[in-house]
C-alpha cells in the first residue's frame, strides 16, 4: 500500500530518509523561501543608514518652527499697518445727483 499524502501517514514520518532526500528537500524549501522573499520585497536595496537618525532633534525643530512663525507674524503685522486701503473711485467722492421723481 502506497500513501500519496506525504507526511499524513504515520509510516511515512517514521521511515528514515536518506541524506540525499533531505538535502534535496532543504534545497527545494530554500528555493521556495527565496522565491517568496523576492515576491515580498523584490529589490535588493541596502538599508538606508539614516532611516533612524534624524538630522535635527525635537527641540531644534520646535525652536525653528516657533522662530519662523513669530517672524512671519511680525512681518504680516507690519504689512497690515502699512496698508492704507484700496483707493475709492472718484465717483464715490462726488455728491449724489438728484434723481427725477
């Protein structure tokens, strides 16, 4: 009687395997693992050395943000103070003509 369910039958698991079969199985298993790994990550890129190393720490970034915000706020207030408004067209300065009834 021959079992077609590899590993499902107890007699198959108890049977000693030859070294050649084990090496072939290991090679096949390694090929499958490599193939799956290629599907998961198809590129062989080197890891980015700066991925976990920021250029600035948090206090420096916070200070830079606050400095930029205050600078823009002061400049905008100065621009608003300089703004005199839009000039009105001349016909707004003339008195209204009397309309006929």
